């Protein structure tokens, strides 16, 4: 009161939080407007909350100079102003609730009878301990019961595969390229019959020189009932090796009429067409 009566102006107090004060000091050192990315860098890599920005703007310590993108400029404190830092007081943690006292377990033996609790007979306790520990034989018996359906299915599949192999071997489709070679005389006779069959099929069906193997087999096996599928393949590979014919594979076996009547050669494909060289 005496200072006011004598015309002495008291210093103005500006109260701000410590985080706001530290950020304001660093912005003053920049001496130029800063954007949000720069604010984050000045704030130790953490995003500056809207609360801190509003606090500094309300105290006229920073000014929003640009809205898009946002830029802020630090203002020096007014003359005759005193910056007061508010000390944040963290609320005290609530006191923990006291734990309830532990209740003592009833004693065994005579005390249980006194409290109305009858102890188990020694024989029953021994039986319970025995039943709780299964033997190794019991465990293996349970495993066998669980796996038995799978073992039965494996045996069934093994039998079915063996039967399929027998059928393939019997029909001559199991092997790809035969190992034995027919004699030259019979090969020449087969070659003449093959040329005749190819000419007839190409003339009637217009195959363009590439005759489907199933059509040739059907015609030649009808003309010579003694010709077996294995012998038929032997002759074809012999003529292919001597460069009298060309055995061509199907580009897409799924699109041919009878893929099961072709000759599958590992590493080569499904032989399905025959072309004469001479």
C-alpha cells in the first residue's frame, strides 16, 4: 500500500508450469518462429501438448504467427515482469488396504475330531495315493488306444498302394522306357505297319503329321492282336533312337483326350504324338 501511495509500480507476476517455462526459454534462444516438428525437438523429442501451448499463449509468452502449417514465435517477458514457476505436486498414492489376517488351518488328528471333521482312514489315503500315480504300462495302453485308428488307416493305405502297383505292372504302365530292344527284323515289320497306320489316320482325321499315340495303338492292336503294350513301346523307342520317327510330348497333358494312354517319361514329359521322319 505504501509503495502505491508513493507511485512505485510493483513487478507483475506470470505463473507458468516448469515444462512451459523450459520450452519458452529454448524458443527464445531460437530467435525465429518454430513449427511443431521443431517444438518436438526442443521438448526432448516428445510432442508438445495443446495445454502447454495454450498456457504460453494466454500468458503472451508465445504467439501463433502462422496457422497452416502452425508456427510459433517466442515473446520476451514484459518489462518489470517476474516469471514464477508453479511446482507440480503429485497426488499421494492411496494407502493400501490392510490384508486380512491369515486363518490358521485346522490341525490334523484328534483336533479334527474335536472340530467335527473326521480324518480319512489310513487305508483310503493309501488307495488315493496309488490311483494318482499311473504306471508306464497304463500310459502306453492309453497311447495305443489313441493311435490305433491311425495305424489301421496306414495299413489300409499300404495295401491299396501295393494293389495299384500290381495293376500298373500288369498293364505295362509302371515302367516308362523299356530296357530291352527288339530284333531288327521285327522292328522293320513294325515300322512298315506304323507308317501305314499313320498314313491312314492322318488322311482320315487330318492330324497334320502329328498322330496321337492312343489312335495309333488302337489301330495297330486291332490289326495285330498279339501286339502288347510293352512291345509297342519298345518298338517306338527303338525307332526314335534310330531317328526314323519323332516322339513328341504334350505341351499341356491336362488338355489331351486320353492322357492315361500316353507314355510318361521322367524328365521328358508325357509322350503323346508320333511324327514320321521318312
